[in-house]
C-alpha cells in the first residue's frame, strides 16, 4: 500500500485490503510458504530462544534503518542477510556446516530473493504501462 496514492476512494481501499488479506491468508494456509522453508533449513531456528534472538535482531536492524537511513530498504533483503550472516558466523565459530554447503545455501537464498525482485519489477513495469 506504500505505492498507492494518499487519497483513495473507500472502494479502492477495500479492494486492496481484500487482496492483501487474501495473500496473507494464503501464506498462513501454506504455513509460511517458501520463506518458512528457507528458515527451517537454517541451523537451530526451531529452538524458541534462537528464533527470538533472530526476531529481536531483525527488529533492531529495521529500527535503525527507520531512524538513521533515508534510503528505502527491502525488509526481505534485510532478513535474508541476517540469516546469511548468522549462518556464516555459526560456521566459523562452531563449524556447523561445511563451507561449500554454507555458501551454496546462501547463494540459493539470494538467488530466490533476486528472482522475486525481478518478478516484482516486471509486474510494476507492466502495471505502469497499463495505467
């Protein structure tokens, strides 16, 4: 909704709201979807303490971007970067995965995010041509 005009009719808001709630419902129905699969592949993310620390750090990073950065940032890239940095740190600190597996996983995650960015950009370009 960030890209919607500031003044929109009630019916336009309802359509956008239904669409967003429908998409959110689909993600919940799929139990997190693809992003949840990425998270579950990471080391020790099922432990509540570890997951809480990840969420806490994610919140701090987003807060810092909000307060001290005027450049828009993708929360998806921040989250994937946080998980990748955690995996690298765990590899070098306690040797959780081999280097090859660690880098392969990080590249696969980044590839998925970049693919999503490209698809989003194409959709925006198509919608811009229509409007």
